[in-house]
C-alpha cells in the first residue's frame, strides 16, 4: 500500500512539474511575441498620385550641323587644308550675320589613311607570297560643326550657303528654345496642380481624408522636344538637300514635367 501511495504522489509531482514548465514556456513565448510586436511598422497609411504638366512654346533659335573633311600627304598638310576650308565657311557665316560664339566645333579628328597595294610574286620567290599590304597614304582631318541660328528667317539661307561652300553631311535642322528655365518652372507648377487635384478626387473615391503631404518625387529627363524640319530627324538634311528659307516651318516645342506627391490619409 505504501508503494502505491508513493507512486501516486510521484506521478502527481511529475504532472505538476510538467504543467509548471508548460506555463513558463507559454509565458515566455507570449512575452517574446509582445516584444517582437513593438518592432512591427504601424505607421500612417499613404497614397501617391502623379501629375503631369505640359507647356507649348514657339522656338526662338534653330540649329544645324555639317562636317568638313580634308586630306593631305601628311598631318600638317591635312590640317592646313582643313583650316583653309573652315576659315572660308566661317567667314561666310559671319558675313551672313552668325556670331562667332554661335559656331561650335563638336569634334575634331585627325588620323592616317591607308591604301591597299597588291604584290606580284616572281617565279623565283618562295612558295609563300602575300597578295598585298596596306600602306600609309596621307592623313585626313574631319571636323563637325554646329551652328546656332538666332534669326529664324535666315535658317534656310544659311543652309544654302553651307551647301554652296561644298560642306558635307548638312544635317539636323531643328527649331528649339534657347533658355527653357521659365517654361520648365511653368510645366512643373502645372504638374503639381494636376497631382493635387487628382489626390482630392482619389481621397473622395476611397472615402478617406488627406492629412499632410509626406513625399515628393520629380521625374527627370523631360526636356523640350525640338521641331525638326522635314521629318523628326531632318531627313532631307541628311541627304545634303538644301531647304529654301521660305518653306522651313518652325513648329512648336513641347516641354513636359511629371511629379509624384505622397499624402498621409485617415
């Protein structure tokens, strides 16, 4: 009987100990869970809206480019030939009213040129005989010039003048705005107004209330879109065709701005 009594008491002790350990484990788990919950983000809910502003403007300048390529028996001769040709062209452009500051060299390259010379093998020569080789054949200088035209009525005449001077690859006649700062500010203001109006409409549709703006993002890379004569890239210019000043339309430029506003809501 004593053995039975001690057995029952021992089993109760084990059960009590196990229950106590289980309670301690559950308590520790609950404490850990509560502590972890303190690090969960419980910040305010937000919405974001994007607005766009667009401003049209009449171009006030035109640009076109051309290249000059000259060859000489050596580097000095090629440079001299290029200088003579460029001085002639620049003199004509200045005489036509283009200021020196509006004539810019975009790049200047000088490099040797080669020609291929064939070789004839004599019967007495070894079995291997190269058919020919490249040999240096002077130097070539290439310049690309960009011209800014402030008097748009002269754009066609200046293109014709460049063509008369024998330049190559007349290209890219574009009409644009010289200083777009004020237009960009106007487009940005329109974009912000557009975003604010959209935020009010969205909040109403969601049945929430806007509290305060907490984020602002402005897209980059929306410059003025230039107008190109005779096609988006001035296709006729690429073919060295000269456009008559009387038929060169200036079109309009478009400046676009885009902003994103983020609001807290309740």
